[in-house]
C-alpha cells in the first residue's frame, strides 16, 4: 500500500476541462427541427450553458435542453424560424475555468 501525502497531490486545473465533441454549423429550412450537441468533460463535472448571439438561451417555447449521464448536452430547436438563425455557443464552466465551442445556424425560407 502506498499513500500520497495530500500536500504533494495535484488537483485538477482548467486544462482538465475538455470539449471532445463540439457542435457544428448547420443549415436548415424553416420549420425543420434542429439538434445541436456537445460533449463536455471535466473534474468537477462542468455546468453547460447554451447561448445565441452571446445571450443565454431561454429553455422555453421551442428551445429545450437535455443533459445525458455521459456529459453530452443537447439543445433542440423545434420548428426553427428564420429568427433562430445566428451564432450559437456552448460554454462549459467549473470552479477551475471555462471553455466554449461555437457554431452557426442558418435558417432558409421555404
């Protein structure tokens, strides 16, 4: 049995925050559903926030967010409208720092 004194043990750093799977740019036709997903890793487990044009997405109406046990966060836009087009970002944050991944959504008229 080998014990490591707590004074020499290294704790997690912001570099332990990772986004191994980032959302990608999408182009859809008005009325289609959109799903953006990201996989986030970190210790402690990071909080995941979705933003549109640098403003937090309100999970109401046709926006829903679902988080899975494996660290995947999925944002769904039901029946996308042209006003939903823009720059989306997924920001992950824990006590050691934050990281962000961005993607663009284009919504074309029918």
